[in-house]
C-alpha cells in the first residue's frame, strides 16, 4: 500500500511540474495555432487565431516599412563603395565586361546598323564620300600639294623636266583627273573601308585607352550607384513590395519558418515553465501544514 505521507509530499511538486509544462506548451501552441478564428454561436473564441497568425498582416506591414526605409541609405551605399574589396570586385567586373566587348569580332559597318536605320546609314555613306571628295579637291588645288609633289618627284630622280612635272600637276587638277580620283576614292571607301569586317575593337583601341575607359566607367558607375539607387528604390515602392511578399507566404510555410527560427527558444520556454511549476509545487509543499 502506498504511503499517504509520500503522496502528500510528492503531490504538489508533481502537480506543479505538470501544470507548468502544460501551461507553457499551451502558450506556445497558441502562438502558432489555430491559423483561423474559431467561432461558437457566431462569436470568435478568445486567443483565436494564434498570435502570429493574427498579427501576420501587421508584421508584413512592419517589415515593409523597415525594409523600405532602411534597406539602402546613402550612407550605407557610401560605406559599401568605400570598401576596398567591393571596389576591386567592381573594377574586375568592368574590366571583364569591357574586354568581352572589345574582343567581340565585328563584321562590316553595315551589319552593325539596325534595319530601321539603314536609310540613315546609306545617307551617311554618301555624305562621307562627298565630304572626302571635297577635301581631296581642296588639297589638290592647294600650293602645298604641288610643292610636295615636286619634292617627292625630285627625291625619286624624276625632276629632270620641270615642264613635265607641271603638266602632271595640271593633269591631276583637271576635271578628268579629279573624276578619276573621285572614282578611285569612292571604290576605296565602299569596297575597302565600309565593306571590310571591322574585327575586334581591341585591335583598334590602344591599351592605354582601354585602361582609361575602365577608370572612366568605374567612376561613372560609382556616381550612378550613389545618385540613383535611393531614388530607384523610392520609385519601386519597396515598402509595398516587401509587405506583399510577406503576405504571399502560405500560412503553413509561414508557421514552419517561425517554428524553425524559434525551435530552441520554445523548448527553453517549456523547460522554464516546467521548472517554475516545480518550484511553485515545492513552495506549496513547504507552506502546507504538517499532517
């Protein structure tokens, strides 16, 4: 037969421990469950839905407000841009992208022009040929051209007859000579300049210029980030977007995420409730009058 004195001694601590554990577990349960209000005779029962489910909309709004206000400030952007590792990564990215652009094998100039601008391109080609002809005619009629031609023929040992040199200069400057040169110049521009593949731009851009482009792009990108990102985030209405994304999380996924985050803390709360119940039971045992 069980000793009544033993039951009287163990009863309060055991009851307190069980009550503390049950109360803490019930409190934890009411944090997450139920997900929807429970109704009885048209009235919503207290503590339903659970605390997190009931406050989900307020939490979404609070997260949206905090993210929209503090996600990226000018000071934070300045701090990130001042970080040497970020600056090095940014420079490496710009150098890589610029190298990819310059190493791309380009075709003829006409192949780079969109079809809707083909008429403009053809008009530009005509203007280029006309302007080149005008510059050529102006040079042929200049005293410098005649003097340079005389000196060059003299160096080549062909200056024996001055009359022949002057006749050659006159022939070149004649309408027939200019028309011939115009035809040769047009063929050169059409067949050798505009029709030839451009090839990689890296072959045309010196290394010093490429380094200068990298430095210029790095400076402009840093300036753009500092100036435009805060305004961009304001335009995107990050507050509303963040709140909507939180609202879109399914209730079960929302609960699972919170449980994973708070698993250790909820176990600690249950243990604390159990210990408090045990302590109250022991206090009750001490306060009971001796039988």
